[in-house]
C-alpha cells in the first residue's frame, strides 16, 4: 500500500489554503494542485519546457532539482526551493505557494467585427417562425390531439415529427393567448413552440473555439446585425498551451477528457448568458449556434475521444458537418438551439480552417492566394478555384507567449512593438509599465535585433565584435555564452521590478515556431510549383496575425518575401466564416463541399520537409546556414 502525503497550497495574496491528499508514489505537485482545485498552468504540457507551473516549496522535503528545473528557473531560484510543479514528485507532507501568473488583463481578442454579419451572405439561416391560431380539442367524440390540431394549421411547412421536449410545452402553450402560437423550426424540424406571437425574436450565435482563446457573437437571424460580442482565453489552457499537450493530457483517460470538456461547456454556457444579457434578449430565443474550431477542440467539445487524433495517422473520428440539439451536449443556456459543427479537413486542419476559407472565398479565386492562420496550431491553405491544398504547421505556444521566459499573451502590460537605434524603445499594450512580451513584440524584437547585429542569421546572440554596437545595446547583452540574454526593459522601468529580456533559448523557441509556419508555406509552394511571384495575395488571419508587423514578419522569414501590398490582414476569418454559416444554410452546406475539395498535405510524411524546415528556421536566407538547437 502506497503512503499518503498531504499537500497544502497557499494563496500568497489572500492566505487561503487548499489541501489534497496524494496516495500515488508517482504524483507530482501539479497532480496535487489539480486534486486540490488549484489552477496551475502547464503551458508546455508537463514537459518541463517552460516556467508557467513555477511554485515555491515553503516546507517539507522535496526531491533534488531536475535538469529542467535548473534550465528553466536557474540555480539561484532552485537554491531558494523554487520548482517546476510538473517535474517535482511529492515525497513528503509539504506546503506549496503557487506563484501568481502575470496579471494579464484586457486581452486582445479579435472577433469578426462589429458591423453587419450578413455582409458576405444572403440570409437563409434555416430558422423559421410560423405564427398560427389553433384550437385545443373540445369534443370528446372527435378523435384528435393538441399536436394534431397544431400540425393541421401548419400544413406542409414543417415536418410532422415533434421532439419530446417540444411536446411537453404544448398543453399550456395551446391554451394561452386564445390559441395563438409561434412554432419555430430549423430546416423544417420543429424545435420550439411558444404561446403568443414571438416572431420578432430570432437569434443565433457563432463561436470560434481556438486553442488559446474563444470568441463568439450574438446575431439577429432576421437582419444579420451583430448584437453582442464575447470572448476570453480558453480555460483549457492550464492543461497545455498547444494541441498535442492537451491531447496527451486526455489521451486514454476518460476522466481527463471530461475535465477538458466541462471547461469548454461551462465557458460557452457562460458566454451565451453574457451575450444575451448584454443585448437584452432571452436565451430561449437563440435557435442556431455554429461552432468552428480545430479538430481537437471540436472532438473535446463533443466528448469524443481524442486519443487517436494524437497518434499516426492522426485521423479524426468524424469529418462531416454535424447538427445536434443543444440539450444533447448539453448547452443549458440555449435550450432550444440546434448546434451546427462545421466540417473538418484532416486531423490537424480543422473546421476553423474551413470557416476561414468560407470567409475569404479563396476557393473562388482566379489566381493563387495563400491563407495563413498564425497561432498555436498554424494552418496554411494555398490555391484557387482550380485546386486547393492545405497543411498544418504546429508552431506551438511561443508566438502566443508560451515557453518564452518573459512571454505573455496580448494583454495590458505586454510589449507589442520594439524599435532599436542607439537603444531599445518598446511599445506596450495599455501604455503602462511592461510586465512581459507577447507574440507581436517577440517578432518585432527579433527582427530589430537582427537588423542591429545583436543576432546573426542563425539566431545566435552576439559574443564577439561587441565594440561595433552602441554602448546601450552592448550593455543589454548579459550573461555568459551558454545563457546569453538581451535586456529589453531594465527592472526599474518594468511593472514587475525584474528585467524583461529575451534569452538565447527564447530565440530558439521562436525559430522553431516561425520555422514551422514558414516551412508549411514553402512546402505547399513546392508541391504546387508556385514561386513567390505567382502568389497574388497572402491573407493573414487569426487573432494573433492581425497584430503583427508585416515588415518584421517578412524580415525574420515568418512570411515569404512578398511586396507588402500583397499581404492583407483579414482579421478573425474563422469567426467570420462561422457567422456566415450561421446566417446562411447555403453557405453552411458549401463548407462541406469545400472540405471535400481540399487536398491535405501531411508535412511529416514528405521526405523533403526536414531540409525545408531546417532552412526555414534561419532568420536570413542562406542555405549554408544550419541552425544548431
């Protein structure tokens, strides 16, 4: 029988304590935290490759520091009993202080926009309201029923099958307002019956469920007007910052899959209530909801096992469009809605990519266009009306601030822009003292450090010839050759009182992330025989892509060396595509046709991809350069 240990977690701000008893000899501090209901982020998926789960052991025996502890925290913090919760086993009763995350607020979450959602589609949402006057049966000898009387008034405008949940509403609804009823149908299927005339109230919601964030909008299904926008960081992020980390967490463990799913369902239910409250409408009048998301998010939301999505050949369980009553999920906040899931292309090219194609109309293009969604799991689509190809580029969380020593999401206090001349100048979200650096700032910083000679084309920080740099930049290069860092903001000017810097390891993580995106583009260019000059337009989409400096992205070879006028921001195309499918059944059906047309290129199976990827990690075009990681 294994020995049990008590692990107490102390909130440094409030002094509140939570406790868990751990009986497994292989349990980590992170396992204990989850058992105690304490959220400690594990951005890297418990692999010891980031600092997000950093804790301090206040008392109790702990194992010696691991190599990952020393790399991520440094010897000084290790000596002061700081540890990575995911790497430290529980071997004694102990008290732990979870280090507070950066005070991130005011996240920059990009929705589809506040204008009319119907601008790209003719409104034919599939939702119809029929106002009828029906009489309850009054003569005993006349064999009839409430349902028959109502259906008799509707004729062939609806299918005669009535769901049980709707049947239960009929007796009282029929006997109010002198038999005036509003019958709501989706694709001719009855989904609600109400007393009185409610024909003016017909709403829907569109959601983009991303790995990092969730955004949604409430839309009037009659006019196409967006009535409210909602969004926040995906609450599943504490279980891993990238898709593979989240899949690994839930793999072959139904309980953990349920945990991930519950977080998503709770979030969406809350968003529905929030949006309806803001717009002053009843959630019972939300009749259609469209979801776009990557394959992992799609399956988790449905409660479908994701274990085999994370194993070769990475096949999804289902690819087709799905329409499910909200009660089956359950989405209790919208009890009468039909929930539509857009189709999937492949294991890592999901419904969000299909929605983005729907929004950008890339499938109707005469010339070759490229759609690039830069995020934790990047996707690239290339083609025209004649042929479409897509691939997944697993960039990981670095471009969202994950696995970067002072990285953070795009929130108040994040460095989002960097300029270098004789010194460093940073633009900060919220125009306040910086507390970290987000993805757009990271791209900018690397580009400007490259221009200034602080970095070379292989991404190495300068160790020789420092006398050629301005004195202020020279002073910002700190540490030895092994742990080199470049200070962006000195502690006295930072909101944390600590220096905010980019380390050599940060630059390597950035190169891996941007290299994955760029290699995906290069691979499709090679397969389709499309040189740069044949690309008519590159469409940059996603919540993160909208904020990056295009010149910097081209400079560090995140994007091809196209003229700036050929690169276009298109905002959150996945969310816009979901809105289009919400307002138009014609477009929702078209999404299924698009998904079938797209040819999926599995990068890992291409023998030439490794060489392309290694070259893509370089910050400058030079085939003689080899990145040493």
